[in-house]
């Protein structure tokens, strides 16, 4: 009896340790990058900044939903230097989330300019959301890697797994 109780406890512990997110490597050949997504990703394209933005470039984005979070990775090609579009992209993210910028810092990642952003806001259903985003500018291309989630829905490990998995090919 004691052995079966220990075996049952071990099974419960192992199940509790199994990852909630089903990480899969996405190879975005069109965008020249790869990233881990927590499930099957769906692709969509449209004008950068939405239909009213005119001729600013086309954005291609892959998204995957898992639990209470939406993960996205994509790119936009511009006719000029992508660095000049980082602020507008950040501001667009804040508008979409009806949020305020909590963190906004510049960095470098090899030959790319990196902007790390964290926003707090509300979703279209009125629920509180947090967004973690990284914008990478390289030449005419701007990469956007982001997560929108309920506050506390993701662990630091989930965030690190997603953001450190982004690699240009």
C-alpha cells in the first residue's frame, strides 16, 4: 500500500512538472528568423500600423495562443532604415493595448538595435493585460516579438524561453 501511494505521489509530482506550454520551433523563412511558439502558429499579413497607415510597409505576423496568453513574432520591411520606425511601433502597441509604458529601454543584439518594452493595459474585453515586447531593427527590416497575457499568467522562464529563442537565419 505504501509503495502504491509513493508511486501515485511521484506521478502527481511529474505531472505537475510537465510544461504547460507546448513549445514548437517556427521557421519563418519569409522573415529569415526562427522562434519557439507555444503551439501551432497562424500567419497573417497586413499594412504596418493598420489600414490607415498608408504605404508604410507590410507586416507579416505569426501568432499562437496558449492559455491566457497570445504570442506573436513577425516582421515589417520598410523603404528606409527600420530604426526610424521603432518609436512608432512601440506607440502603436501601447495604443492597441490601451496601455501605459512601464519599461522602455534600448540595447544592442549583434548588428541589430533592440528595444525592450513592457506595457500594462486592458484588452478589448476590458480585462487587465500585460505586454512584453522586443523590437529588433536591422537595415530595412523591423522584427516584432511580443506576448500579451493576463498579469501573472506566465513565468519568468516562459518569457525567457520565448524571447531568447528568437534567432535570425
